[in-house]
C-alpha cells in the first residue's frame, strides 16, 4: 500500500506535476488529486492505483513499503518510524570523527 505522502514525494522526485503523472498512468487529474489528498494510505480504485504505481516504476521511482528493503539500491528518501528516536547530538559528533 502507498500513502498520499509517498505519492506526492514520488512525483516530486521526478519533478512532474499531477497532470503529467495522470498522463503517464492513463488516469484523470482529479483521480491523482483525490489520491494525493487522502489521509494516510491512498484511497481509490485499485486499478487506478496500480496504474499510478506502474507509471512511477517505469519513470524510475521505487515505492518502498514499511520495513521493506530497497532492491535496487538507488538514491531515495524514506520516512523514519515515528518511534525511532533522533540520534543524540554528541553521539552523532563522535560518529563523524569529533
């Protein structure tokens, strides 16, 4: 499952607007708008969501689910789990060589 935030981030990584994503996926712009406005997981027709995920994949974006390891090792972004504490500034300095 993909979240609305992942969908917006994927589009941003590609540098495309909603109209371009809709065209790449063969769905309407309002469909993309509704999906991006979802709270949490994207809501919509499974076929439309599948088309969007496939279009993002063809364009070079890998959607990474929670706990999933990226298979390609390319650059990207991932949200930390809300329960993952931020590293202590002193520990961070030690790791950098300070």
